[in-house]
C-alpha cells in the first residue's frame, strides 16, 4: 500500500471512530470548506459546504445513542498523487435492525484532494440500497 | 477546466447517453475489469467485476423502456494527474414518478483511474435518498 493510501485509510478510520463517539469536531477535522455530501436522508440535491455538513451530524448522534453501531467492515482506497477516492461498507444499525436484516450495510464513497501535503475529504456519498 | 476534467466530463456524458439508449456495449466501454458498483438495489456488498456490472443493466433497460428519463442535471469532476472522482445529480424516473416527486434525484459518484493515458471508471455509487 502506498504511503498516501495508508494516510487516507488512517484518516477515514479516525473519522469513523469520531462518528461513533459523537465527537463533532473530530468528524469535521479533515474536510474541505466546499465539501459536498450525498446523505442517506434528503435533501436530494446534497449537503453543500462545511457548515451544512457539520449540521447533519447531531441528529445522527441522537439516533446512534439508541445503541447503533458504525463499524467499518471493508475499506478500499485508490490514491493518486493529488486526488483520491475510497469506498467502504459499514455495519450501521441498532442491534434489533441488524438482527432482523443481517446483510444490511451502509455504503460510503469518499472523494479526497491533497492540499499543502494534507489529504482532505471533499465529497461523501452515504446510502443504503433500496430493497 | 483542465484537459483531464474535460475528458472525464465527456466520458461520463457518453456513458449516460449510452445508458439512455440501452446500448450495453457503450455503457461498459470505459470501465476497469475490477469495477465495484454500489447500485440502487441490493446486493448490499456491491457488484464486483465487469461481468457482474454488465449484468446489472438489462433489467434497468427494461424498466427504462416504460418511458423513464436518465438525464444529467449537474456533473462536477475533480481530476488529479492519475486518479479522479466525479459526482452527479440526474433526473431518473418515469413521467408519473417525477410529476409526483419533482425533486427526486439519482445521486451518482464515480471513481476513475488513468491507465496508459486513458481514463477508466473503477467505481460507481448510485443511490436515491431514503425519504
């Protein structure tokens, strides 16, 4: 694995741990000001800008506090010299939901840019399949 | 816009036109053998490999033949020297569906690699929000 891929893997792992702790500053620590997120809920046109991205998380943390997990199961990083993307599958649900639907996975795709030798997340796409 | 971004924009535009024509060879013309697709329907773990990717399209073409559109509304490309990603919003639905839910958008994220001076799609993530 390239050094860049290893750095991005560490960044996304830290991000997921911050999500699971409900640590809002940790969640937004490595994002660009112009981040665009396609989230699980609407709006259909996406969440645009770091302030709007930040505002999506407290309702998720409230839901997560019911005992839901947010665990990376697979993470694949494709790192170029200055742009990268990554895709991941996560177990994300309450114990009751995952008992009922054991194959349920949250799918994540990240787009990243390297700025001043630092990787930053500029795009996230979160979704569940429509059964 | 960089030359790479313009080439990727043209590639994705051709791909969407091939999807709308139901032109399967056109749809798979610029993909890697190891493409990974997170599709709207299951499987939750994704579609892996070009043969599996190809097999997802005929059922979509059958549905599209009811008169559904597949029109790119916005497309943003972030191209590095050797890796790129792009995000797009599409109008995708039958006239009845879009009349009932005018804000409905298909969200797409693409991951691309440059191989022998040619851009190829190695990852696609397709989703609708969960309302």
